[in-house]
């Protein structure tokens, strides 16, 4: 389902298996647990890279699981359960005391795109894979922290509209042009991971103090942190 | 004054007559009523296109009507009345359960520009027409919901300064470069309308649930919605 490996300074979180890596309560609990593990083992110079196997980074919540509850109310409740239980995953990433990089091997849709956007850096493939907020096409309204994430991380009003209101499937080049991802230069999943490892090693070499890094990161997104219930602890003890 | 036509999936709201299409209490009421009509007739695939005839999209509030009150206090009251009664027009556009496109046939100034920016997409002419926030030149402060709209819809600090603080009259190319409008590719009013119809038809083909669309739209602009007294309902029913 997902694994956490350590390679020197780098933590590699992988959504395994050649499937859509949809988030249901079990996968969400596993990811949260692995992020907790990375946090507890973190030290100066730690960096997280998150990636997946196969055609999908993640295609979002497990809507089939929601619908299999047998009733409309049951489905709505299950969806609500997933929306609520995914919030701590986003919070854990925003709180993680190390730089975070999403290496998109393939498509990232809905909650899957949220997972990607929760990272400090996003690299995607040039040749394959799209970013897609499917909610407008499926007829689902936006959880508050999803909209807050898009508003916080995507710079222009036009880009935000393209992402949330157009139902567009955004490919690498356009995602870079819209300022949604940092890079779409590699024509393979391995190429993307290699590039993120390259960036990670540069960041690791800075040997930053993780809790300060996390505090500064959170100060960039006060609205989102407010919605997630995260406080930015402002403490200044300069090293002179 | 203004008309609402239906062409297939598209609602076409037109400010008619070859004048400045200034907003004063009567025009505001008419526009509001037509927007409510569009809302009540909306179905999956509905799209609104707003345009106008002549040299102006709209040149803003009817300041002459305000001044004809005969006294300073009277003029201020009339201004205030227009500012307040225009708010529901903006709210109606934000709540409209369908994608909205402004097809600028000509100049859009002050509340006329606000009206344009309240749409999801804005197309203007390449050859004619400017965007102009006249308030700084006229010595009028900005209503709070105007400022919130600009902050929300215009991405860079530089673009906002150019529009609000420089008294500049922005032509199509520059408006696109500053990220204020989506397109300034056509050399005629008919060309702009045609381009918006084309976009409108591709959006209509998505057959979106209008209520969900409006809800997602509002979630993009929480400050403006709060100022307009609009709540974004979060409801997830897959």
C-alpha cells in the first residue's frame, strides 16, 4: 500500500502497487503513520520525497468505497469521513520538520492533487500524467481546506479558476506555466524521481533546523493552517 | 436598457442602446431582475454571456444623477444608494449557478469594470476599449467590496497598483499581460462576442451541476463573499 524508506538523508514515501492509489480510511491511516515515523526520525538535513508506482500518483478519495455503503446517506457519510480523516495528512505535511518534495509519477486528481500540493516542491512528468480537480465534473463541492490550499498555493486568479472551475486536465508544460508545479522537464517517472533526489540532496546539504523550517513554512500559509488547526509557533532565538 | 435572450444553452445579457450604460437605481434593478431570471431558468449546461452595444460596456455609476440631487448631501446620499444597491448585482453574479463570461464591446470603467470582473471569464477587444478605474482621478474612495474584488481577482501587486492607483486607461494587450482579462484577441465587438460564444459552448458541453459550480466559485473568493454576505455551502454528495 505504501512504504517509507530511508536513503541517507532522504525519506522516500512511496504509494506502491500499479493501481489508482485512492485514499480510503486504511490508506489514510497508513500514510499518516508513516509521516509520523518520518517526523520522529527527522534530524538536520532530512528531506521527504513522496512518489507512486504506475500510472497514477493518486486519483483521490475512494468513491467506490463510499458508494458501496448501500445508501445515499451512507455514501455521504463515508465521503465526509474521508474528507475529515485526510485533513491530518495535509496537516502532517505542513508540520513536517523537513523540506518536502512530491515526485509525480503520473496523474494526480482531487485529494491526490491535494496531497501533491501539500508538499513544498512538486515535480511532474513532461510526457505523461495530468493534474485534475474532478469535483466540478463529478458534482462534488469543495472541502474548505481544499479551496484554501488552492488559494494559498496557486498564485493567480486565472490559474486557480483553471484548476477548480474548468474541469481541465492540466499537463506538465501548462502546470509549470500556471505556476502550479515547479518542474515538468523529465519524460519518465524515474527521471522525475532522479530530479527530485537531486533537489533533495541540495536542500539536505543546508542542514536546516527542521522545526524552524516547519514554522517558517506554516507562516506562509496562515489561512490554511487556521483551517487545519495548526498554530505557527513564532519564536525567535537567533544564532548570532 | 437591458435584455436577456436565450440561445440554446447560452443566456445573453445585453446592455442596449448606444450610450454609456451607466448604472443608476433603475438600470441596477433591471440587471438584477434579469440575472434572477437567468438563475430561475438555469439547467445543466447553462452559461451566461454579458455584453453591450456601442462604444461602452459600462462607464460606471450615474454620477450626473447623483449630482442632480441639488445639494452636496443629496449627491452623497445618491452615490451611497447606488453603491449599496449595486452590491446585490455582484452577489447575484457570484451566486449564478452557471459559468459567466463578460464580452467587452468597449470601455469598462469604475463599477462597469467591477461588473465585468464579477464574471468568471473576461474577453475584451484588441483594437478598442479601455479598462479604467476612475476613482483616483475623480477623488472618490473605493467601496469596500470593490477593493476586495480587485484583491481577489487581480493577481499581482503591480497590476492592482496600475489599475487602482495610477489612473491608467488599460488597453487590451496590457490587460492580458497584467492578467486582468483572459483575452484581447479580436478586432471587433462581434469578434469578441463570437469568441465568448465559442468558450460558452465548450463550457456548456460539460453539463455541470450549476449549484456545485457556484459553490466552488464562491470557495475561490471567501473575502469577497464574506463582504457581500454570501455563505459558501459545503455539501458533498457523490
